[in-house]
C-alpha cells in the first residue's frame, strides 16, 4: 500500500501539523501555488516529493507545469489546473488532455472534489487546511 499526501495552494506557508502528516506519507504531491519555494524544504516524505508550478509560481524556475507520477496501476498527472478554466477548471478538458492517466490532480480552485465518475479520476485539492491522503492498492 502506498500512502500519498496531496496539497496545493499553500501560498508560502505550510502549517506544522500538515508538515507532520505529509512527512508520514510515502509520496507527497503539491499541485502548485507554492509562492515561496523555501516552504517546501520542510516536506520530507518517505519516498518522493512532486510539486508543480501554479499560476502564482512563475518566478520558480525549478518546477515544471506538469508532472507524471508513474505507479504500477497507472499514471497520476499533476498540474495546477488554471489553464483548463480560470475559475472552475473543466474536468472534460483535463480528461481530454490526459486520456491515458489513471488520475489527474490539480489545485487552483481552493475546493476539494474527487470526481471518480469516469476515468481518469480528477482530484482537486483544497488549501493546506484540508488535505487528502490517498491510499493506493491497485491504482
């Protein structure tokens, strides 16, 4: 079983309680709007940390706009989501962009939604105050 912590839109500050939870995960995904790259230094998952550039991260040169987490059961695509609709990114647009993904994770909206009605699943991560821990058996 792989434990994946997901957060986004931390805007430069990550609450110590969230840091502790994330550091107990195997993999941590940050879906953008980091703003202060130094804030990520405290996130130390057991295996891997993946972060993408959000619409407020243009100044961060070390991040890509899209990343892919390859897992035995399928790939998870991570992006910020703002290019698929400014206020409410389109799940249809995301699915069209990444049809081979098992799941797509994005931030931007500050709302938490898990849309698993069809493949690929779309997971929207809210601010750091709430978080999702995905436990994947056969993704």
